[in-house]
């Protein structure tokens, strides 16, 4: 009985944990996208933030239909915190690794995704 209970919990929690995603809107030739890739992309999936909101990359000129953006992204990179297809908040631009992590954690707090 305990095994069944634990199996159910382990099955449910990953589904809940992955309901959010961090959408990176980028475009070819973007210097700041390349800088983010060099400084953060290899680390992000290993962090608690990356576990809570896995990264999804989309091109600025081919925005997906399954996300309800509060407004069309204009700058790259733009990082959009999305849950259930709805934008919770965004970071426009990339000003360095420390600033990125600070702003991302604010997005998590404001979106109740701590």
C-alpha cells in the first residue's frame, strides 16, 4: 500500500513541477543571446530554476501559437516565464549572469513559483 502511495506521489509531482517553462525568444546574430548561451545555457538545466521551469527556445520571427504573450516580444533575448501557456512575466535583454539570476528569481516570486 505504501509503495502504491509513493508511486502515485512520484508520478504526480513531476507533472506539477514541469508545468512552467522559461521561453527564450532569440534570433540569429543576437550578440546578447550568444553571451547568455556562453555564460548560462550549460548551467541552467542543472539549477533549481531550470528544474522548475525548463528552457524552451523560440525564434523571434516564428513565435508559437501555444503561448499567450502579454505583448509580442520585440527584443532578443527575451525570457518569458510561462505556465499553462500563459505569460507570467518576462526579462527583456541580458545584462550579465548575476543580473539574470536576480531577475529570474523575482519572476519566480512574482509568479508564485518559488
